[in-house]
């Protein structure tokens, strides 16, 4: 597996090339889509993109842990995180 990073700029350029749209137009659409997904998740709604995956909020309970520097017990607070689960078809046939 490759360790290279494929970022938003590369995505915008490739989509622009394959659609014939300008990079500015593609950037506006991608940014609007990502902003909408983020807003819906922050509002507590799950977002499902068929064939891609689902985004939702996930609650992590408070728990006990150990400080790796001091080896002393510590309380790890509860927190809310975003979670993405790929669809069954995301990686294609196996």
C-alpha cells in the first residue's frame, strides 16, 4: 500500500479534468458538500452517502487510564467524536 497523501487540491484538479469544469467551480462544490456534511454531523444527524459510507457522531465514555509518562492512574474524560464507517461496497469486490 502506498504511503502518499492524496489531498483536496489533487481531488479538485482531478475532478475538474474529468468533468470539464473549472477548478474554481469544483472547489466551490466540494467545499459546499464538505461544509454541509460537517454541519449535519455537528447538529447530531447521521449522513449516509450510498456506496461511500456513513458519517455520525460517536460518544466515548469517561474511563480510567494510565499516564504514559508518569505511569500514574488518570481519568480520561468523556468526549464526542466524528466517526466514518465505509459502505460494504467502498473497497469494491474482494
